[in-house]
């Protein structure tokens, strides 16, 4: 609420910043935070392409440019940021694939449990 009130107070002629400057700063902050988390995850997982999907980036060339620049800079050109055009479709597809991999993983775990003598007291259903 404090930030909202502070931004509201920027309307006066004696305000030190314009509202557009504050909005650009907030967009930059969000874009760089998203890029940094994505880059660190890519390094941790040893991947060279990061795919972005979501409504925040839809038709937001500024954010896409900032994210691309940041990831390229931090990785020294070794990691690329890719932006999916049909993010809703690909987000749904990713959820479907994740559900399928979790089902396969739980099936493998239950078959391994059977091989090891069945159900154990420390096994938990989630």
C-alpha cells in the first residue's frame, strides 16, 4: 500500500520522478528478476536454451528485450532466451507432459517398492 500511495503522489509538478519513469523502473526490476532466476536455473540444470511462456511477456517487446539482453550478458552468449508465441497452448502442453511424467515416475516407484518387498511404513501417499 505504501508504494501505491507513493506512486499516486508523483502526479504533482514538483514530483522528483514522472509516473512513466517509475513504471519503466518497475518493469526493468521485474524483467531482470525473472531473467536472473531463469539464468541461475539454466546454469544449475546445464541447459543452453530457456523458454519463456506467459501473459506477462505477451506483446511486451521491452520485457523480452531486457530478459534476452540480461541472459546473453550473464551467460556470455552461451544461453539463449526463447519466447513462445502461443504461450497458453504451450503452458497447457507442459502441464500435460509434467502430469504424464509424474504418473510414470509414481508407477516406477511403486514397481520398485514391490520388488523390494512391498509397502513400507515410511512410504507416504501424496
